[in-house]
C-alpha cells in the first residue's frame, strides 16, 4: 500500500508541476488576466474536470503561482545574504548584494515578477497563504539592519515626529529589535528598491537610462545609507 501511495504522490507532484509550468507559459503569452484552467487543461491534454482536482479554481492556481514566485525571489535574497555573511562583509554590502540578487531574479523572471509586483489581477484577492512568502525579501533586509544595530554599527536616520507613532507600530508588528527611525526608512527603501526594478522591467527607463545596473547599484548603496548602514560599498 505504501508503494502505491508513494507512486500516486509522485504522480500528483509531477502533474501539479506540469500544470504550473503551462500556467506560467500562459502568463508570459497572455498575462494573468487571461489565465484559464480550461486552456491549461487543453494544452496538457487533460479534461477540465481532471485539472480541477489539482486546482479547484483559477484563483487557486494564481495563488500557487504567486506563492512560488514570492518563495523564489525570497530564496534568491536569502542565498545572497548567506553568501555575503559567510564572507564577513559589512552590513551595507550585504544590503547591496541582496538588492542586486532581487533585481537579477526579476530580470530573469519578468512575467512572474509582474504577477507579484505588477498590476493587480481584476477580481483576485490574495489569501493569507501569500503573506509569509511575500515577506521573505523584506525580512532579509530587516535582519541586516537588526544585526547592524545590535553590533552598534547603525546610524539612526532622522524621523519626523508625525511619523513616530506609525514607525513604532511597524517596529512592533514586523521589525522587533529595530529602532523606529530605521523601520520607517526601511519601508521607504523597500518601496524604492522595487520601484526601481519595476521602472527597469516595465520599460520606463527606455531611452532614459542606459547603464541600468550601475544606476541600481549606486541607488542600492544610497538606500543602505538611508536606513543607517555605514560604508555602503560595492557588492
């Protein structure tokens, strides 16, 4: 019985992977708004009712693709920081390396990046299942700043009093051990990093910026300094 169950589980994993691969192909060709379970089933030679046993609705399939994308970009960030930590480079350089790893993943997977950071899919509401994966990149950046603070190597950025209550709440919610001044700067830096990537990926830099990697590295270093990390150098 265990052998049969194992074979069934392997088959289910393989079919699930094939469904998601075909769905990613549709994302690249048609966009998330036109993702269709029937079209996926047709391309795989499956009847729709069989595919529904794996993904009961289009939204379930979208959620699986979103979680996979967030996990993949998060893994890229985590690998980058692990490599830089092993080399014992300063926190600012770790920040730049993580930022560049995120950009490189986005450029290599533009349609998956667009799914998670592009325009919302009409009618789709992301479930709580996406929250943890979506936080992975942010948690890596937060941990870099937290480590610098604990080591006494963080310069607190200025914080206007009107933002202090919000910054203290954010620190308590998702950045314990990081001073509110740096948490507010972190949120702004996170938005700017992904804004810069989106500008490049979605064509806003066309005929404007030619040396985009150089611009990104410089900006990532400036953002490292903005959150209080010292001596932002080249990754």
